C-alpha cells in the first residue's frame, strides 16, 4: 500500500492511521529505510505501508490521548 505524507504527519500517527496502534511504526520505517533516524517524513513524499497482522484484544490508545 502507498501513502503520501502530509504536513504534520509523524511515524506514530501514520502507524495509528493504518494499524490502529501508534507503536507499530517500525514496519513502516523498515519499508522506507531512507527515512530511518528522521522524526517525521517529509511532506509530499510517497511512503510504502506494509501489511501487518495486528493481534490484540485490547484497544491501544495513542500516547497523545489521555486515559
């Protein structure tokens, strides 16, 4: 799958959008190694988003959402 990064995107927000879990950003970075070490993707860049099987029974809230 592909995604065009937008202004304000971060790796955790992209992972949450596609996987429902902000902590699953590592597969996205591994699929786009040219951006490893950068805090966020450049706006307008095309990212490859790998399919990931997410097995969880609990909802994982992003760190920016209070309990």
